[in-house]
C-alpha cells in the first residue's frame, strides 16, 4: 500500500532493505547494551560497514576505468575504420575486432555497468533503512506505541489526524492520509501516525502535548526517550538544520546555531573532496564531439553536487545529513586508499599477461578444432571401411586379419597393415591406442550389420 513504516516490498530493494535492516538493528542493539543507544552513531557505524563491504566492487570499477582509458584509442580506431561501412560483413568484423580488444585488456564491455548495477540497489536500500528507522529497528518503533495507541482511538483519531497533517514533513504522507485503508483504529492509521511522528520536530511534539493534555505524561516519556536516542552533539537529528537555524533566531538561543550551519557546510565540503579524489576521465582525442559533451556534462555535475548536497542536508532531518557526511568521508578515505593501490599496479604488464593468455587460449582452441576435424574424418573413413570390409569378408578371413593385425610386420597395403596404420595415427594424435582385444572384437563384428 506504499506505507513508509512497513518494510519495502520491492522485488530487489525490499529483500536488500530487510537484510540491511537486520544489520542496523544489530548495531543499535549492541550500542544499547553498552549504554550508548544513539541513532546518529548507529547511522555512522552502519554507513562505514556498508561502504567497506562495497570496497572490492569499487576497486574493480576503478580498475575498469583505468583500463578503459588505455584501450579507448584502440576502440576509436576500430570505429573510425568501419565508420562508413554499414554492410553486415563489416559490422561482424567490427564486432569481432572490438571483442578482441576487450579480451586483450581482460575486461568485459559491461564491466562498469555491472558494478553499478550491484551497488545502486544496496545504496538505495541503505537510504531506505536510515530514512525509515522505526520500520527496521523494533525498539525505536516501540517508543511510539503508547502515544499512537491513544491517538488512534475513536474519540481522538479525527482530531489527531487533522493536527498531524500540519506537522513538519507531513505533506509526504498525504497519500496515506487519503488511502481507503486509513480507518480509525486500523494498523494502517497507527503506522501512518508513527511515520509522521518519526519526522516530527520539537515544536510539533509541543503542539501535540497542548492539543492532548490528558496524554501529557505519555508524550513526555516518548519525547524524553527519543531525545536521548536522537541527540547528536546536542542536536535532535529528527529536526532539520533549517528548522534549528530558524528556531535559534526565534527563541534567541544560539547554542545549536553553529552545529546546524556545519551540517550542510560539511556535506558540501566532503562531497567536493570526494569529487576531487575520484579519477577524472581523460580528454577525448581527435575531436570526438560526443565524448567532449559528456566530459563537459560530468564537469558541470561535479560542480553542482556539493551545492545539491548542501541544499538537501539543510532541508532534510539532521540524521540524513549525518548519513550524507559519513558516506562522503568514508568514500574519500576509500578513494585515497584505492588511488594508492591503483598506482602500484603495472597495467602494461597486466595487459601483456592478458594478451598472452588470450593467445594461448586461441592456440588451444585451434588445436581442439583441428583434433575435432581429424577425429571426424577418421571416424567417417572407419565407417566406410567397416561397411566395405564387413560386406566382403567371411569368418575365416576375419580371423586371418586379426592374426595379421597382431603382427606388426604385416605386408604393406594389406588390411592388417591398414589397421596398424590407424593405430599408429591414433598414437601420433595423442589418442588412446586400440588394444588388440578391442581390434579383435571390432573385426569380428564387422559383418554383423549386414547380416
């Protein structure tokens, strides 16, 4: 039904989110047992663990980028060679030559796409778990239960619904409020209330307490627990930096102002460093307009990303800003390590080894094809000889042939000599020689098909 509190039910993102949710719940549970049940700290640890797990894929992707930069001139030469040739034979040859280049460098044409295809669902699921913490961490969801059960009763449901619709970020849940499953006392209503309250600001909780004074005790207990879990460097991570900045000027309390400004500023700075550390694609040679346009587009995107990061982290809850910054810091550290690792790799040596392997593979394949053709020719000749021999020999002649076949000094041109020649041929081709007993059985049975 698209309810945010429930776990994602998508075919790909859903199962990944569930697995990551178990990891997040495990991290929070451990922190809770050692006395520091903090959501912000859980997000940082969670982000570090995920990016460390993705590091092998990142290294493979960067190796592919380096090798691509080296083989692009060869690929472009092939494209130029067949630029004005659209016939089928030319297209087949172009495809074969392109494949040969990829094999030479030991990479797959879909290598980069494959790495992204693996990483993107994981990163989307990572965002889903962090953004919807109560759906994957039962102990956090339980904090809302007491208040939500009272709000969802028949006497409070209508008033609570109208009030919650005015809360911070409540507009993103309009579809849930208007869904036909949103009925008084239903699980859908309770989950929607938790979704809204999970994104509620400090001011929202105060207005809820004022609207339902009879629930003051439950609300105070819930907010006290949430403040303990959501507190990060003195800030409530459910609030957005923009809310904290506005609230600071409204109330005259400027203690959290610096922290609220630092969140989007650090997001922009870490994203900028992340972009600078990433390997940059080389400029296209030969006036390739498409490659030049792509490079210009990437340059513009690299300039925009830090600004977009600052804007998102200014308007979204501080918890998302923590995730954004932690992810950028981890990626930057990873990139420094990866760059040093990549610099130690002798790509020319790697290419030479790949070339040697490909040459050996082709030679081996040629030998297999040659043996297959020889075996097929020999088999056809054997069938013809069997048919001719079986139609012209009686039992006494077969026995005589067997004796001659056993004698290596058989008369040249005789049938026994031919049998020995076949045996010698098999031995020269590395095939198992025909044993005397097998020859005897084969020759004895030569005439059975005709009978």
